């Protein structure tokens, strides 16, 4: 098993959403005494995400499938998670995440958008069989400069 895997669903690798996701993964790893998380930047998969048999996408899916715990992060696009995240997760077979813990992390401009997108991401992860941690982590874009502190507070509050 790979342990903790962070999946950043931002189309742009190295985004503020990705920074938050990695901080959450690292904070959870610290709480659990686990190794540092493996990070999948969906945006870095580029056109290969849509190319059958693409090696980088296959490798990302293999790492994701071996994880014990997933931190799945996305900015809010049109009231939901990003298309690139959906394209990646759509390549998983039914119940591929069965028995895996998943932490939904969503960023948005306003709180209602963040909460709505977090609920949709939660629903997608449940559909794939994941055990989705409650609460998820919706974060306003204006709070992203505090990503490290937000991640530490969130991880400390989780009841493992």
C-alpha cells in the first residue's frame, strides 16, 4: 500500500488548491505517524489524461488504487469539481476506492459554492466506494494564504 495520496484536481499544477491539498496530506501524515504523502497533480497529466494507455495516467491510477487514504482536492468550477479530476476518476473501475478513506478538499470564492462542490465531490467518492471523512474541508480562496494553519487545525480535529 502507498499510504496517503494527495490528488490535486486543479488543471494547473502547483496551484493554491494543490498547496492546500499537500498541506492537508502532510498534516494528516503527521497526525497518523505516516510517511509523507505521494502527490498526483492531475493537471500535469495533460492530454495523456484523454489518451488510452497513457503511461503517466496509468501510473497515477495505480498509485491512487494502492492508497490507504486519499486527500482529493479541487477548486470549484461552475459549482462543482473540475473536469480533469472527473476524467481521472472516471477511469477507475466500479468500487475501486472500496475500503479507502477519502478526504474531500474544495476551494471556492464564496462559502455556498465551496459547500455545494464539497457535497458533489463527496458523492463522487462514495460512488467509487470510498469511506469519506466527515467533515470535508471547504476553504474560501481568501483564506488560502493560511493553508498550512488550516491544514494543521483540520488534521488535529479529525477523530482517527
